[in-house]
């Protein structure tokens, strides 16, 4: 089975071509959440003197964190849950257009799990 991140990326292009704004928004948001989760902890970077720093192209880059398949799935499920919870709140407020948009976004992500 194809990894979830690849399925998310693969689904983005057809959604863009179909002009499915809900799916595009959900897919971009999920991919951004994954990228953010892979970012290194700023507190973990050791601050040192300028003369101790590396020099050259790419010297300041840090290795990003690798997410497991389970962590990726958990992040996408959290994105779905957040959208469904917000949709329920909008329904109580009578904002049915926003509810429908968030429900469509959650459904677009749920299909890929």
C-alpha cells in the first residue's frame, strides 16, 4: 500500500484540476501539518559562537525529523477530527455553509485513510 503522505500528494493535483476547493484546502493543510511536525525543535539547536559555526552552502541546515507511518496517520486523523468538531460548532451557530465546507474537507482527507 502506498504511504499516506504520497497518497495526499497524489490526490492534490487531480483536486486542483477539478477545482475542488475543499479538497485542495484540506490536502494542503494536512501536508503543511506534516511538514510542521517534521521541523526540528528550535530549543534543541545549540547556540554557539560565530567562529564555531560551519561555513559553506547548506552548512546552516539541520536534519528534519522523520515521522513514522503511525505519526503521519495520527496527524491526518487529528486534522479530520478538528474539522468535524468545528463543523459541529458551525451547525449549532446556524452557519451551514461553513459547516458544509469543513465537512467536505474532512471527507476529502478521510477517503485517503
